[in-house]
């Protein structure tokens, strides 16, 4: 069995894939390998799985974004989630946060809002890419609060953190995994977490939804498993069962939580429903922005 990942080795999705592969080898006796196929914002990996035999031996481990936001931002795609793939399982949530430098004058998101209203033109928010959920969450946050916010893309989490700590950008949003250590070390201050529930790693930090703002309720990415359309239902059901069981194993959960991931282990029907719900949530926000991806 091949688990296809659209990112280079070492990232959060690669960590998930290798944790699952190790458990599946032990539980099934099969030879399970992780194949990293980065490129074109994971579309290289998606295309390779789309063209693979529909026998359950080639599984895409992918982010929700290419199936939720890409159909809304790309003028043309070579795949369709409903036509080309079967969602097998929702495996983990990828929490995101809003942060600032520890030296910033604001301690809460409300204080930030007051500060930026007094600082015209200082509503820049750093992030690592345009066209993703965090980009549109920033736009939605600006609309909800009546504060013009400008997403500022960086080429990776390292440069983003450097500018954030140095005070060159007043606010940033990124994955919890890239910010948690800095928060604990006192270099950045996490003001809010995304989603609808507080994060177990930061129980003292509120969600924006608690503050009456829905803009980041769907900002969490998630990783799931997908196979080509036409895969026999019995094969899909067996994969679903095996993957859901894998992410419930204590050793796998520990590995994932260390990587800043929240294991979920939901079935394929739940994954498909989430994709539809999120696409409908983002559709009017993306359309209002006028943004189109060009790569």
C-alpha cells in the first residue's frame, strides 16, 4: 500500500502519514510505504492518486483545502472531489492561532481591535500563503469587526515569525504547531485560537467565536484519506476501519499531538459532509474577495 503525501518529508502531514504507515504495517502485516510527491500546491499528488488503480492500494493523505477552497479560487482544476475521489476518513484537525509579539501593547483580541482603530494603516496580518482558509478568515474578520485588515504573505513560517517577533507585522495567523513553542517561550503571545472549541494545549486562550466572531470558525485545516472513485465499497470500508482505528491508538495520538495535530478518526461520510459544509461557508467570502489563484 502507498500513502501519497503532497508535501516534502518533515511536515505535519508527513508525520501523520508515517505514524499511520507504522501502525498499519503492524496491524495488517502489509508493506505500507509513504510516498512524498510535492508540487503545484499538492495537485501533483492529487493527480497521481486520481490516475491510480481503484483497488485501495494507493491512498491520498491530503489537506481539506484542495477540495474546499481550490474549486472556488482556481479557474480550472484537473480533478473534482465528487467525480474523482471517495473520502475514506477524516483523520486529524490542524488547529490555527492568531498571535502577536510578546512585546505588543495588546493582551487580547479586543485590545488589538482598539489599538488598530487608533493606528490607521496598521492592519497588516502575516500568513504563509494566499488562497487558503487563513487568508479568507482574515478578510472575514476585517468585515466582522469593521477594521480593514490586509493579508501579508510570507515564504514560510520562519520569516513570518522573524517579522512578528521583531514588530514588523503586528499580527499573524499560522498553524498552532509553529507557534506553540514560541508562545510557551514568551516570544509570541497567542491571542485567540480557531475553531469552535478551546484547544487542549491552550485552555486559557479563547476562540474568536467566544467573542461573537465567526470568521475563524472554519479556519482549521484538516487532513483526510481519499481513494480514486470506483474503489470497491468493501475495500473502502476496510480502509476506513483500519485508518480510524490507527488514529485512536495511544502511541499514534501521542505522536500527532506532539506535532500540533488533533486526532479525530471520523468516517468517510463525515469527511464528505464537512467538505460540503466548508465549501458553502467559504463560497460567499471567496466570491466577495474576487481572489483567483494563478499558479
